[in-house]
C-alpha cells in the first residue's frame, strides 16, 4: 500500500486528515499493529480510546476494523484523555492505540501506541516496523475475527489519581483551569469536585473538535494569554493549562506569569525527594541547570535523558526513577506506571503549595534570581541541520561538546542545546546563563550562527 512516510514520526503516527491520514491508513495501521505485536508476544485484547477531534469517529472505526480483521479483540474505553488511556493499558495489562493528534491543529489526527506499559512504540522501535509492514503488505495471516467490547474505567482512574496526594491536607486555593476544549475538561471536573477546599473555575471544559476558542498547545503564548490575564485579574492562586489530549501540563503562577517546565521539574523533583529520599529523578537534555543542581542538593540522583516520551518512560523503568520532567510540559511518575499525565502534576502542585504554605511565585524566586533561560527558540532552516550543528561545534570548540541529543555545549557559566525537529525543517535552541545579560548575549550569538 502506498502511504506517506512522513506521518510515521519519532513518537507516534500523525498527519492531516484526510490528505495524509485517512480511513485506509487507519485500517492498515490496525492490521500492522497486530502483525507487529505477534512477532514477540501473544496478542491479547487491544485497548483503543480516542480524543474529541471531528475525524475521531472515522479514524476509530477504521483502526478498530483493522485490529479485528487481523484477529485482535478490541476494548473500547471511549473518548478519554491520554493519561486515562495509559491507565487502562497499565491496569488491564494490554497493548493499546490512542486515536489522537495531541496538541496539533484541528485538521490533524493520529495514533499513540503502547506495546506494554511503559513501552511505547517509537521511531526507533516499532513505528518504522509498522510503516514497512504497510508498505510491503506484509501482514500476518489472521486465524480469527476479533470482537469489540466497551469498558468505562473513568471512576477507577479518578480514585487512583486522588490517591496519589493527601486531598484532606489541601489548603483553600483558587484555581483557574483552561482545558482548551480538549479531552481533560470532563475528568478534571470530576476529580476536582472531590477536593472541597479547591475553588475551581474552568475555561473551555467541554470537548469540541472544532476548537472554537484557541489552539491546543499552551506552549504557544497566544493559547494561554487569556488564562494568564484571568489569573492575575481574578486574584487566583494558580492557573493550569492542558494540551489537547491531556498528557502535558502547564502552570501560570499567582502573578499571572507562565512558569517554565524546567522550574516546574525542579520543584516537583524536590517534592518527590521528600517522599522518596535519595531517589533517581530524570530530566531532558534541554533543561535548566536548576534541575540537577536542586536534585543533587536534596540528596537525589539527577539523570539526563534524550527528549521524547518513549525514551523517558523506558529509562525511568530501567532506573526505577520516581519522577521525570521535560521542558515541554511532560511529567512522568513512577506511581502512575512511569507514564506522563496532565492531571497528576496539577494535584501535586496543589499539595506542594498547601504543605509549603507559600505562593508559587515565592517558591520560584530563588530560581529566577539565579538561572536565566531563553526558552525554546525554533528557527526554520533551508540547509542540512547536521552541517549547521557542526558549525556550532567548530565555533564553540573550546567548550565541552556532547552529541547526546543534538549538540550540547557547556561552559562554566552558560550552556546550550540545539536539536533538529523530528517533523519539520527546524533547529530548536535552548540556552541558559547565570546572568540575564550573558543569556541574551549568548542567545543572540548562537542564533546568528543558526540563521546565517
């Protein structure tokens, strides 16, 4: 079958519906997924959920038909957030497919695939195999026709995540949460209504695949601008934003200011070291020095990993790490099957604020006074990204150079990482220095080379 190879990405399958990803591709993915699983494990039921996208029903029907025609039974867990889907895969012990395009615009759809929690298919392990099976029509011969059953695990999920914190100890806090018409709104409402001390104001809680209010990626400033304004204007203690499928989480502090994922990783890492002294904490290659510095000072072991949820989950399981954070708002928890969740970190932050009896801005102040980060800056390039990264290596050859995930260069008082995008002709810069003037100077110097 002819299929667009660019939709088979580093961490999932994703493309524009129906031009790049349609019912024919969805059916083929279902058949290929069963064929792939049969190579090294007995194929039990496959869990399938979907998000609120307008093409969701069509793509759900297509992929489940492929699964069943290839001989797998399907457990339909309904329209759920991705962390609810991970919960189903983990507690039932089965493989799964989530029909979602995460934070992409409305015209996209896709698939996130679990082999067996916490193992997800990635470009290095599984997704290329699916592409080759489809391209070569190399499906295994089915011996039976699968069936479909339905299962609602939402109440079990609610009880499980509430059990991860001490809800009784939460202080009275005013929270504004923007779920952007994505998948988090309904389950967030059910969880927070059981926290009587929390005064929740919801924004755009109803799932709506037409996205009538704003986009699904809170990393884009325009998608969180209203939330930032309202947190300040309404004197809320904190604001929470979630991406479209609910596996990423973002925080607005009591000043109405966006908080970087680096600083949130550092603060939550300290929280988990209080619960698990001396534990391993993972962070990604782009992160601020605040993360390893605070983890070491608290007696923990910071471990750096390459970017991407498939890599983070696998490394967490190998190292038995209790927590991991990525700059882009993915937070992972040993107590949640080494998986990422948007709901869980929101609850953790409420517990931190309650136990510390402090505003988030007060907890952030020591970090903001010492660590000056550029945030991720994307530059579209026309040439070879490897050649551009080599030019950076040549220019900064007197620094410590590492090629772990892109290029990282470290000096005594500043450092940076530049990585190519897995999906677009972009280079992504994250830079940090120990003073704001130095950060701005070095940021502009590195960008000038990237953009030359």
